[in-house]
C-alpha cells in the first residue's frame, strides 16, 4: 500500500474544495497520513487594499473554524492529524513552498475550470500543479463534485497510457491503490486515428495490445486485476467515456506528451478533469517519490 506521510489540501472553502477534501481525508485514513489544509489569499489578484486584506483574513478565519467544526461533527477527522493554515501570497508559489517544506506525498485540489475568480484556486493553479508539482496531484473537477466515492475507497481505476515510462509510473500507482481496496484497473491506450477499420488502424491496435500484454506478463500479480483496452479518437473524450463505461472511481494519468506532435499531457489531463465524473490523479514522478522511507 502507498505510504503517504503527508497530504496537502489547497482550498478556497467552496463546494468543490469541500468535495476534494473528502477525498483527501479518505486517502489519509487508509494511508495513515497527516493532512494540512491550506488557504492562500493573493492580494494583487483581487487588487486588495489593506482594509480589504484584513476583511479577507477575518472571513477566511471564520470559514476555517466553520470547516473544522463541520469535519469534527461528522467524524471525518477522527484518528487523523489535521491542521489548517491561512497565508497571504501568490497562490501557486505558496503551495509549492509548502509542498517542499512538508515533503508532501500528495497534493489535492478542487477546480471550477473557469476564468476570472473561478481560476483563483483552480484554473491556472491546477495547470501549474500538473507541470511543476513534485508529487502526484489529485484534482476534483466540477463534474466530480458530487462523486460519492472518496479517494480512499476507490475500487475501480482507469489508467490511460501511451506506454511511456511516465504512464508506467501512473499504472504502478493505480495498482497500489487497487490492491489496497481489492479493486481493479482498466488500462487504456488511445490511438489518434478516426477509424479502426483501416489496415493501419488494425495493425497499430494489434501492436499496442501486444505491448500492453507484454507489460502485464512482466507483472503477473497485476494481470488478474487489469483489463487492457485500445480505443480510437480524441484522448480526452475517450478517457472520459471509458471512465463512465467502466464505472471508474478514479482516473490516474501520467503527465507528458501523448506524441511528439501532440498537446502536452497536462492539457489532456486538464480537459479530462473538467469533464470526468470522478477525480483525476496526475503524476510525472516515480512511485518511490510518494514519501516512501
């Protein structure tokens, strides 16, 4: 099982952030992690005066107390070590500093996927996290805010793969989570061909399926819990569709380019999390980085 000594939850106290927090706490209970809840106020973003900043700090303090009381009354933090911090500064650099200071093994975010105020915690910040976070990032998008399964109880996982080393890290991460819950993994590779009926499509599909089967043969303990699929079309759309078809509780993605001429994986991941009805974990680092001693 993954050993995550510390989980950092970045919040703006909105509904989506609260939903993301439930996933963070679920994982923390299963992994025996400590949790830090961080709210960052960025005065330049809102063009705040000193009075405005003072008001914002007071409001954040009230929201933090309200959240703490709610978590305690619902028993969500029983047996966990949880701290709440409110700080002032640029959002992503502040989060990055806390990740380094705490040696966090997981960053959890909620995102509205909108511009303007909605991007305060999470359009541009989520994008920065995908590209720069030194640990896996679990993101709850707008369509996943009502997801009933917390991250700690996720049993059905979808792992998109382009057969790169980074996507192998994601598969190993997904397998570790699946073992912990007695779950299963759907391993998905998307070919950017419009039709699979062509000779080129059929040959490429057979090649990819062979590589997927070879990987599974090298990891016999994983073969019994993994189903491999090859689909044709737009990666983001196919990932969301297959997630719904397979009843995925969690999507685990490696962050890189799908191909030399394709968009960066973080853009694909961002499109996925805006549409997916379950949370998305993105990662660009080996599993060993996740706070293993």
